[in-house]
C-alpha cells in the first residue's frame, strides 16, 4: 500500500511517498511552478508519481487557520484536491497541516541545513511530516482493532 503525501503551496508542491508497507514517509521532490494558477504540469507530475509508485491514497495537507476556520489558502487546497482526484482517479484524504512548515524548518535547522538552502527543501520535508502523521494515525487505528 503506497501513499503519496502533498504539501500544496502557492508556487510549490512538496511530495513524499510511503514505503510499500505504509510505515514510513520519505521526501521525493518539490514541484515548482511559475504562477499560482498554472497547475497543469503539477497535476501531470503527480499523476506520473501515482503511476510510478502504484499509489492507492493521496494525503493532502489542509492549511486551516489556528481558530479552525478556512482561509484563502485552504479554499485553494480544496479546489486542488478535486483536480487531483479527477486527474489521478485516486482518493485524496485531507490532513490538518497547521504548523507543519514551522516543524519542517525546525528539522532543517537541527539537521544543519544552511539558511539559504532551506527554501529548496522545506516543502518536501513538510510533505514528509504530513504523510508520516497520517501513516502513524493509520497504524494506531490498526493496532486498536487487533
């Protein structure tokens, strides 16, 4: 069971993939686009990754506000979810991603990544954290049912 994790931003989309057993998440890449609304190449690349890895589920970070409301970025994410599902034919699960980018920055700082290089990796690391949170929740639910 492969699961793809996505951290969708205004000009980038971080991508992570699970191992075949659905235990761990690894960063794959950051898809970069020149304009916010130009999604054709982003969607095509996600579709390629779905096919390459045999993905059964996609987890998409949902950037809710701290008061649980949805702002413009969350609304854009919901539209993106629909486009990904339509294009890939794979179900997309939304995952609360509040503070994920902050946590990703902390991981990069702790790993000794230079400030000027962090921007290249932060979205991929955020996607990895989103996916790992989802995988951990699935594992906990599975353990409860045993």
